[in-house]
DNA sequence: CTGTTAGCGCATTCAT
DNA sequence: ATGAATGCGCTAACAG
């Protein structure tokens, strides 16, 4: 029923080995023979058997891209960019040549699912794995990840981090592109302080994630440098943790405004959270930025369309994803030391302004 | 170097077949034996060889999810939901049991890449393929797709459409979940007409996509039912096509406003385009909705946070994606006739209002 | 319930 | 430049 290499060989009147050689193209074959084989392939509508091929060659053309939440454009943009570099432009025939199969795996932010996907990719003898976004910092999970990644690397799978800090153990097994979340967070809060804000609410992400921690650390660095937030319980009082979604931004902001009437600005963990924060501010009858300034992080596409446009920190998500894809393909050399820090750029827009006098 | 089934069998003092049986769990094995095997698996850190397994069993656990643009939450939400149903919750151990490997493939809207991905999945003997979003209506491509899908289905791959109309040929090979784009488009424009709008601009998507066509057809149905847009060139004059992105919404709206000063409302192909339209309206010094009403489609999460909140048509993307995932897994029976139409709900918000007198 | 036997379809030696 | 032979690691009959 299903046509195999041998069928093609028979029709082209050559040996299976020859067919294999023209298909893989990494071996000299006479032009006339090659044409005969290709014709037979077309005639028979032959499709390579991937598993058999992978088994015999002990490698596969699968590349996995792990993301925390594919419904979030933050990950969608990076993953799409990476996949573009990996999948290649195709040869326009739909015939599929030597391309890799770049696949996106959605962990939902769950450590277990992250490990499960790595195991699945390990089973498939994946050629490379790209891990995007912040990591969970539970020690047990970190250890399990380090062990799993070491095994993958050992089996020849290339590992690339994208927007994710390198492992504590710092194995040189991987190339890591880390966003400067701390620096971005610091500059954002410095901007607010320079506008005159003194009491700044902070809607943070889940506490166990590196991204959350780094952005918050940057925020607090800026506060401390300005001599703010040092009163007992000052910083903690103004910080609320929650998931990276709109609802969390909305509720945390309501909470902060209620508890701390003196707050004149709210910094959100990311742009999506900031949108929720904006809605909460407005629902309290307050104006942005006259009464309360609001700022986000990431500069997702919709942020410029918020009204007023959102002050935020731009992360070059597309560029980083594309670079990660190239690293995964070995099309680009790893950065020195295996780690590159990606700069974050402060984008000042309409949602932040000096606080009202009073 | 790499540990195989046989190694595990040796250590557990059983035959390879027995190990295979406990791993696959679809065959009775004595409890004591199973435990011995499992222990050996753990001791040896054994990982199944996916290609070998797939080759022997002539099936794989790969499920492909094709999307046009993974950076667009429209697709991200559907794909994430589908993947959740397919990947299963994991067993919490990261060990990976009988789960499928649900992978997202980003076609970028390119017909060639769509076919290429299908070929790649065909090679892998994918268990199922979910195709999301609108299809391109070039006859040659449609024929190629139909042929390719027929072959996939023939090889036992389950095919599911999600938010995509069934093929013209209407093979019963597939289950299709189609959004009621036409009905949604009609009701949206009816809403505007009932508010009193008479000249309505329309920023459409790329003309070759089914989604674009259906939404536009609904729009024109509503116009015609109200006796509008029947003057020569009326509808065409007010319609501009472009990609499904913000920039297109911005530029097309500027264009429409410039050419047709009498326009009092702009309908956008989707919410992202609508955001661009809003920006254009504002940059012209016009107010929403007092001067110009704006409406979108899809009801993406950010739409409720636009200011004013966007009137749009809600598509149950998450639910549809999840259902597609279940269909792909055979966890749910296909709808009668293989086709289900998913209702679209009009969401009336602040961005639409009666036009000013004049 | 468990072991034995045969391939699955292909890539890759080694010859020629 | 091509053909013949071997084995990748596993599953699926078939026995027992």
C-alpha cells in the first residue's frame, strides 16, 4: 500500500542505496541516474518515512521551541521568528527538502509539562531545543532541568535559551540570550522617579519566575538609589504578585489604590498586566496620566495603541527569536562565553507624566 | 553509550517484549514484573527511541497544528487550547507517558509552507493534523491541499479544521469547525445601520482568504438588505484590502477617510486591524465614536481595553481550539456531517454610536 | 502472563 | 558512481 524506497528503486532500476543518496543529496550521483530517480519519486508520489530515516541515521530533523504561553504574543513573536529561521523558506514546491520541522511546545508555565516536553523531544532525538521566556526557580525543578538538558546535549541536541537566564550551573552546553530585565526595570522606575513620583505601586508577576525577580530587582535598585522605599515594609506594601495576565493587573491595581491612596504611579510586570492596571485606574474614576501614571514592559504591538499610549520597555522579541533560531540551526556562532545579554530600551509615551502637586 | 530496551530487559531479567509492554501499558503484565522493569528504567535512565518505536508500530504520537501567524493571539489562543487537550496534563513526573507530542507549525500564511509542513508531518506519520484559520482560495493550491490531505487521511492521519471552512470537494475525511464569519459580519453591519450609519468604510483582509471573503459577504448582505451600497461603485469604493495587521488598518482608514468624507463608521477585518483604524481616526483629529464609529472582529483579549472599548464580534477561540484538539485525539465524536458551525456573538461596546447629525 | 522470532524502512558501511 | 549487505531499536504476531 505505502510506497517505500525500494519501490522507487525498482521503478528507477537502481538500488535502494542510490535512491537514498539522491534524496539526501550528500553524495555524488550521476545526473542521468538522479533524474531517473526523481522521476520515479514523482510518479510514485513517494514520501520519505521519517521514523525509519531517523532510526537509521540516529538523528532527526525535529527542533522544539518551548514557550510558557503561546496565546501571549510575547511568546508568539519569539516563537514565530525562531520558526522562520529554522523552517527555512521552503523550496516553493511543498515537497520538503532538507528542512527541519520546527515545532512549538506550549508548557503553560508548568514545570512538569516543561520536563515532559523535553522528554518527548529527547525521544524524538530532536536536533535542537529552544527554551524561551523566564524559568521557574524551584531548586528541585532547576536540578531536574539541568540534568535533562545535560542529557539532551549529550545526545547531540543543541540547546538554546531565548529570553531566559543561563542555568546556575552555567554549563557551556548551551547558548543563552538573556534579556536585560533588571536594567530595563531599573530605567523604567528611574524615569518615573525623575518625573517626581515617590510612591510607586508595582504589580509583579509570579514570584517564582526569574523574569519577575529580575524586573522587580531593577525596580528596587532604582528606588533605593533614590533613597525611596526604605521605610519598613515600604516596598513590600506597594508590591503585589500575580500571574502575567490582564485580570491580575486589574485586581492588583485596585488593591494598591485602595490600600495606598498616596500612590501616583503603577508599574506593571508586563504590557498585558498594564492594560488591566489601566482599566482599574479608570474604573476608579482616575485619569491616566494626570492622576496616575501607568507603565508596562515588553512593548507588545498593542501597547502603542493604548490610550494614552503605554510607556514601557521594549524588548526586541522578534530579533531575539530569530537569532535563537539561527543558533539552534548552527547558522550563527554562539556569543562569547555562550551568553549574550539583549538590551532593553525605555519607551516613554503618554501614560506617564509628572504627578499632580499635593 | 545510549541505553536501549534490551539493556533495560537485561537488567530487569525479562525479555524486551515485556519491557515494551509495560512501557506501552496496553497489555497485561504481572505487577511484580512491571515494578522490576520500571525500576530498571529509572536506574538506567532509559528513554524510549521515538523513531524506532514509530517505525515498528507504523504510527507516531506527533500531532501537528497549523497556524497562519503564531504571533497573532487569534491563532495563539486556538493553538494553545488545542495543544492543551492533545498534550494532556502530563503525569506530573516529567516522565512522559502515552501523551502525544502536539506541535504548532507556523505557515506565515504562505501556501507553500502550508504544503511543506503537511509533507513534513506526513513523513513523520503524524497521528493527526489540525488546520486553523482561513484558507487561501487559489484553485491550484486548493487542489494540492485536497490531494495532500486525502493522502494523509489515507495513511490514517486524522484531519481537523478549526475556524476554517471545509474543502469544496467536501471529503468526509475531515471534521470541520467553521466560524460563522458571514453571520457575524452581517450582524455587525446591521448594528451600525440600526444606529443610523449609511456610509460605512470596510478595511478587509487579503482578498484570497476565505475568512476575508466571508466577513465581507456578511457585511454586504447587511448593506443590501438595507438598500445601501447599491449605487455604482459604492461598496467597492468604501472597501480596502490589506493584510491582517495594525498597519494595514491605519493606512486603509486614512485612505478611506481622505477619499470619502461622508463616512461615519469603519469596520475592520479583525481587532488588530481595528486598532490601527482607531489610531488613524484619532490622528485625523476625529473622536471615536462621536465622529467615527469603529468596529472589529474576533474579540481578542485586548479589545475590551481599547479606549473606548471596541465593538466587535466574539469568536469562541479557546473553546473551538479545545474542541478541535479533542476531535484530533478522537476523544470527541465528529459533528453530524462532519461540519459544525461555530456561532459568532456581537459584542456592542463604546466604539460604536449613532453618527452625528449632518 | 511471558519469551521468541521477524521485520518496520532506511542509511551506511564495504565492495566493485 | 553504484550495488549488496548489515543493523538502527522497537513492536507485533505467534507460541508457550
